């Protein structure tokens, strides 16, 4: 079984990356072939609306024609049996890296017709992982619940049922005292990071195991 895990955080070792590493570890326990891709290591754009992927006579029907670094990642995503995408919230939505990836991943398969199913390989098990500063109970007020639901809807339209994993109230930086960040209760953030984040890491590991089961 092939598992692709995609990190949409520009940081390679912080909250999102750590959770994704645990998902990858969990998925690997079953002997799956697991690859973790950090989008920041790649140079790519979002969808350019060229419509080659929607041209049934063209040679790139159902596949993105752009030849940048994302081509290989999209190929891995196409072939994967399990696809796990992780992103922090940036200004109320996914990071620019993840948005660009999602535009390219989704639009190539998406059809503006109800007469045919989308062009995606629909068998994939998928999961979306979001990390964020806000607390879970404040997500709806900040419009985040709707964003997660929208992404889940597209994943399910194109692939298969999609698990959602939320890691809220994260510790954003190692040392808050270095920066002008006095709006946070640093003690509470530290406490949560010590007590709740390890539980989230365990849950991420279990999610990885579940996705390949
Ligand atoms: C540019 C930027 C914008 C952010 N916007 C939000 C936001 O809108 N809502 C939120 O809850 N957190 C926001 N955050 C905080 C991150 O989502 C949070 O710290 C996340 O866990 C970081 O993930 P990482 O540690 O994997 O990089 C923002 C962080 C940055 C750098």
C-alpha cells in the first residue's frame, strides 16, 4: 500500500510536521510504503486555469499539464492508496503552499458536468490535518469550521470518506519572550503543549494505523 503525507507548513519540524511524522509512523507499521513531502521544498504555482485537464481530446485530460516541481508530487498523490494532507491555518484558511497544492490536485480531476463522475482515482483513503492557534470552541466564530468542511467536501467528492484531525491552541514558537506576542497566555500554551500535544501525537499515530487498515 502506498501512503503519501503532504506537509503544507513552511516549517519542517514544528506542529504540523510532527503530527504528520506520527501519521507516517503509524501508517508504516502495517508495512506500507510511506512518503512524507514538505511542499516548501518544491517550487510550484497554483492552478493557472489553462483547462488542458478538461479537454477530452487533449493529452493531459484529467491530469495537470504544468511541468513544475509539483508534477512529481501530484503523480505520487495520484498513485497513493492513502493521502494525508496537513496544514496550519494562515489568516483563516490553509497556507498558500497547501492552497496552491489543493488547486492543482483537485482541479485536474474536477468536471463541470453531472453526467460523469470526476476524473479522480476514487478509491483513496484520505485525511486532512489542521493545526491552529485558536481553541476548538472558537473555530466556528473565526470561520474555520466552514473552511475545514469545504476542504473535506472536495476530498470526499473526488476521493473517498475523509478523516479530519484538528490540533488546536498550538504552541507557535519555542520562546514567546523573544517576540512581541503578549496577547497569548504563554503559561497556558506551555501547559497545553506539554499535556495535550503529546496526546495529539498519539492520536495522529493511531490515525496513520487506521488509514492503512
Ligand atoms: C502567517 C501566519 C498566519 C496565521 N494565521 C492563523 C489564523 O488565521 N488562525 C489561527 O488559528 N492560527 C494562525 N496562525 C498560527 C498557526 O496556524 C499555528 O501556529 C500552527 O500550529 C503553525 O503550524 P506549524 O507549527 O506546523 O508551522 C498563523 C501563523 C502564521 C505564521
